[in-house]
């Protein structure tokens, strides 16, 4: 991602692309949210509202996008570097992304939701990072947020059993520092209390007879 663009400019391009594909931005107006994407920068964990904020060299930018097509929902997110970023920021992005793939190794029929959760937590914490507790992944289908919840932490062997045909959004939210977060006065944007960097990675997956099928994929930009 090239520095020098505002978060609102990114949002406008996302809106145009979703519409060009015959889909509808599912975030726009959802609970009153004003953007087609949640765009969260640096210490912003999730739900960043697009606006005049300028993306600067060294920033990391989490772009969370949802769309509806033919009545079905999709949800994905990736965290991207703006120009040259610190080695810590690079590692954070890589660990966050890989933790998703570590988790979905257990996204198989017969396993339980917390088997995914535990694998994510074990991987992330092995690097000394923290996981957000207050916000989790979710079931997804005709609605954006459906049962079951998919936490990014917890002991294995708990929660609903995975069955063929389930679709869930798995989304690790990882923090360099302490896990504590707070919501800004705009009632949307969640930030780290200690101001440390955060990254977010998410895809929608389907449970099958074998390996899970990834229905969305956050690509590099």
C-alpha cells in the first residue's frame, strides 16, 4: 500500500469495486456504520471509521470488508504495510496471518470450535503477543453475524461441534503489547489501551468432508 492516501479514499475504492461485482457492501449502514469497510491504522484494532486520516510511511492498515451477493454474506480482513515498516510490524502481520492458517487446520467435521481457538492462541502467544478477548469470529450465512461465536483463545474440546456445511469467519486480532482494549468516543473504533500495534486477519471458510474451503482470501495490495 502506497502512503499518502486517506482512509476515506480507500473506502470509496472498495465501495466501487464491490458494486462492480454485482454485490452490496454489507458494512455500510450496519448498525449505523458509515463506511463500506472498517479501516483501522496502527493501534486501532477493529472498526476504524474511514475519514480524513492520511496513511503515512510505516503505518500498518487493517482493512475489513464484507459483501452480500445473491443473498449470501462474505467477510474478510487483512493488515497491510504502508511503504517500509518496522521489523516488529512485519512480524506482527506475518504471525497474525499465519495464526489463521494454524487455526483452520482444526476446522474439520467432528472437531469443536475451541480446537480452532486453542491452535490460534497457542501459536500467537508463542511469539509473546496478545489476543483480543472481547471480540471474536462468528458464524456467517444469510446474516453477517450468526452463531456460533469463534473465539481466538481457550482450551480445546469445547463449544459446538463442527459439521459439514457450516460457514464461519475465523479472525485473529493480535496485539504486540497488553490485550486490553477500549472503544473510542465514536462508539465504533476499538484501540489498544497501551497504544501498541495491532493486526487483524480474517477469512470466511466452509466446513467440508475433508479440509476446510476458504471462501474469501485477503490478498496483498
